[in-house]
C-alpha cells in the first residue's frame, strides 16, 4: 500500500508495478512515492530495476501490472498530462551534438508547444543557472561530460515541470563534475520546490538525511531516511546497511 506524507501531494506514485523480460522479473510489485518538493534517491545495484522503473514512469514501457501516477494522472491512461509536468534526464546522452545549446533547448520547447520571447528568456535563465549562457550558440559536441549533463537538465526544465526524473545522471563523470551536478539538482529542489527522483548505484551521492528508496532484484527492500535505514539494520553506516540488504559491496566512483 502506498503511504503518502501528511500534507504533501505525491508528485510520483508507483503502485504495485511489476514487469518482466521473458522469464526474468525486472520489477516485482514495487510501490513507492516521491512527495512534492522532495529530493528522493532511488538506489540499487546495477540490474536492480531502476532503469526499467524509469522507462515505465516516463511512458516508454507499459507495466505488466500496477499503476504509475504523476500528480494523480495515470500514465497508462493520459500519459501526455503526466509528461507535461515531468522533466526527464535519461542515462544515455540525448542532446543533438550538431545543434547549438540554444537549438537543443528551443527544439524541446517546441515539442511542448512553447515558443516566443518568454521561452527564449526561460532558456537563457536555465543556461545561466547551468553556467553555460555564454556558450549558448556553441554546438553540444564541444561540451565536456559534466557540461553536457547540465544542459540536459536545463532542457528537461524548459517546460517548467514540477517533477524531475534523473536516471544515473553522473555515470562516467569525474568526481568534481558529479558533485556539481548533484549540488545543482539539490539546489533546484530547495529553491524552486521541484520534486526529484535521483537514481544511482553510487552510495557517496547519498547524504544521511536523504529520503531513499532501495531496489534489489526488482523489489523495494528499504525506504526512509538513509540514517534511519542504517539504524534499523544496526549498521555503522548506510553503506553497511546497503551491503546487508543487497549482498552487494558498496560502490563509489573512482
């Protein structure tokens, strides 16, 4: 059963979602919520089901059973309503490398039916927040990995969504870039009231006070604050609790 935080609307509700690829069960009755205005970490080893859950939440796949709702909108019934309130950063790179930063964001805005001076002003604001306004006319292929990710986050926010989904957004980045991307998203949640679901397998991206949803072999095995999960397992750290719950050694980026 889904548990909503009192007084806070659920930005994302995943209710009993199951999915399989042939005989392999990728998700097994997963239920979780992301409250409005909250930063929530979806953590699990590689292969835990995080990307499958994101694919279903964003309408790229249909669940075999269960429901996903975005601010109450059932993604299996009226997905366009949910997508209008959702920004997505996929694990794979999705900018067009031969378009400028401005063109990439303008094209995304057009897909949402947005154009004109107000949209251009918002794009400039988002690129400024990303520290890349002065490079808006440059092609995306000129960006570093961390800069590319910041532009993808800016693009995901062009249509002013209230929920941001990020699937392993720091994979392949150096430690400084990883820290900068994570700090940027945390600031967006804090300053603009966004809800964010941040998927990762890297435990050093999790703070003790973060709300965590832990997946392992397609099942939700723990949820709550990271420090409370550790205390509940009588573990010295969240990493130790993670190992106890999943049988996986803790992983940190080099």
